């Protein structure tokens, strides 16, 4: 990757970064470390909550990645790191959505910063 114009690689987790055993493979870890040595930054993007993403990265020894969880609604500067951006729905909008879903008896899942709510 010498003289590469690539400065950032953003990777999804499920079905992309994680293997069939739901782990980051040694091959991927090695490739990410080699790219980082060339000055390329990484952002791991997922619908998962940031803490979940962070555990996968920490377990693989990948501590220099941006974390964008909840489909970009909460971004951290590194696994288990400082929040650098959040964008959540306003409480009134959430309440309105839930009201409509429950009135129509729709099963739903709602994701917060560190929790998941599921209707039945």
C-alpha cells in the first residue's frame, strides 16, 4: 500500500469483518495492522451498540479504530473510548413511533446507547 491515497477504511462487522465463527480472523487483524502501519485509519461501522463493537475490537487487540455504532448514531474515538458524536431521536418522536407501532400491534426493537428494547 506504499504511496496509497487511501486514508480511511470503513468496515461493517456482520457478514464482512466477522468470520463464520463471529470473530475477527487473524488474517483480518494482520491486514488491519499492516494498513495502520502505513497510516491508514479504520472505522468499524455497525448497527450494533458501540460497547458490543468495542469488545470485538479489544478482544482482537485492535485499539486504534473509530467505532460507529447504532448505524452511525453514536461514534467513539476508539473502542471503549470517548464519544465524539451522537445523534438520537428526540424523546417525543420515539414515544410517537412506539405509540403507532403498539396501536398496530407491530413487534419492534429499539436500540439505545447501551441497551436494546424489544416488544412482544
